[in-house]
C-alpha cells in the first residue's frame, strides 16, 4: 500500500502511525520481525534517531516487542485509537539535541558567573546523586536537580526554565522505556565520573572546560542510548518485507 506523508504530528509519531497502520492492514503480521532501523530510516527518508523514537512509541503501545539481540517483532494489531502517553511530547533524541544547545552554555555561564555558594550547591547535589545511586541504583531525581543547579548558577532565569522543561521530559514513558534498553549500574558510575569532571571545571571557573565537560557528558549519554537500542536491533531472523515506503515530509 502507498504510504501517505503527513506533517501535522511529531515526526516519530508520523512514522509510528504509518507502521501501526501497516499492521492493521495485515502488511506486517503478529510474529513478523520489522525491517532494521537502518532500512526503515532509508525507506522513510528520516534519521535513525526518529525511527528509534517511533519504535519506542510502538513498544509503549504494546504493538511491538523489542527482543535484545534479535530485533523488533510485531505483537498484534492495536485498537484503532491506540496512542502512547507521550503523543504530544518530543522524542528522547530530540530532547537530547536540545540539551546540547542549552546545557553546554549553562555550564559555561555557571563557571563564569556562578558564586561560590552556587558552586557549593552543585557539588552538594553531586554527592546527593552519588548517595542516591548507591542506595536505590537510580539517581534520576538527583541527576535532574544537579543539572538544574548548574542552570541556576548561570544567573539566567530563562535558562533555568528551559532546563527544567527539558528534564521534565526525562520522566516520560518514552524515556522510561528507552531506559530498559540501556540503563545499567556501570552507566551510573560512568555518569558520576562525568559529573565530577564537570563540577571541577565549574569550580575552577574554566569556562571552556565546563562547556566541553557538559558536551562530553551528553556525547556519552547519546552513545549509551544508541548502543542500548542497537543491541535490540541485531538481525536474528529474516524480517518481513513491507511495501515500498514513500517517506515523510519532515526530517530530523
């Protein structure tokens, strides 16, 4: 069947809706393995990150099952009105891209303009994050507070608001589902070390060093997300062959 391009929804939701429609029409049947992330990105003419977000949305809907080391398999056709809880939210990789733009600068400003008291609050939050990971193995609340403290140290209330909004998405169903594929105790410990380097640069008032430390941290986050997701996209069987996809009108 021809795929119609739409532009009124977020890109990942457009892709997810088209794949769901193929399942409802019987083009993909329960038990079929979907084409690889690379193949889907080429056929839809979108980034692989957008395809990942679409597949996460379908997993939340219960339409597909992501099996580590095997691939993404169709469960069953969803109800016609099936929607993810994250319908109106940006996808995880979209949020991460925005964090690159905002948080590198908040770190630089915190190093340049933050007071000694501001810097002490950032370090205290790092200790809170370390303690929280040690006791619960999660540390998400303290992680969010750590980044918010850096934004506060920038002295710019608009940036504080933006960082708060970006981190509110971190609690979404999309992110929590993605966590299942990449979160690990090792990653928690790596994050602590990355945050410690960031604090040291801020306390030293090393503007460029603070910016670079934040970007390096986000690079590692992106790599962890991609690595965890790719583990679930290893070809373990021959995927179902879909009709030719015409792609979407948007891109990311």
